[in-house]
């Protein structure tokens, strides 16, 4: 999955293949197993599930829950790696162009810091005609905060 859909965001963080190879000490059998697991997870997370068949998400949910509880013992190779903080996987709804991110609550609270705040109030419905079809949209009032303090307090 990382090979096909990840995006390199710069810096000295190597490609997924390089990181996997290094972590698995470039052992051919370990790399083959990793590829098999990666392909399986890719199929499960990219499975299109029709309405009424939501039970087919159970396996991907179980995989995610298992990964969130997976403890590693790789402190010699990768310091600061313990429990997995989050998962990123391609978004089916965005035609696999964007990623979905999910964080374990402990990681979210450790990492997340609000930097801006906006309040949107729906004040009404606006109707317009687009290509011969009546389309409803919302009339929205927007209010932006001046700042968000490091303690989370909002300055209006």
C-alpha cells in the first residue's frame, strides 16, 4: 500500500521501500512476507462496500484496531517507536488521491494543537438552477477567530 499510494513529503525520510528494506534487514523472505501482507491490507482498505453491506468493513476495522494495539520492540532500530499513533490510507471517496488519517486518541491529544478557529452559521437555503436542475445551497455567515492561544483559548 505504501509503495502504490504514499506521497514523499520531503526531508530525509526515505521511501517506503527503503524504510521497509532497512527495517527487515533486506532479508528476501521477510520482504516477500511484507509484500504479501501489504497487498492484503491494500485490498481490504480499498474494498468498495455497497450500502447494505457495511458488515464487509469488519475486517478493515479489526485490522485497524489490531494495529492501534500493536506494540513494537524496535527501540534499538527506531527510537521513539512504541505503540502506533495513527494510520493513513487512501480515500476511496476521493478516488485514492487524498488520504484518510486516523489517530489513536492518546496520540491525537499529544500531537494536536489548534491554530485557527472558524464558526459557520447556516442562515438559510438558497435555490438556483444549474443545467436545468434546481440546486439548493446554504446561505452561510462566517466568523473567524483572531487567534488561538497555546492553551486552546480562542480570541475573537
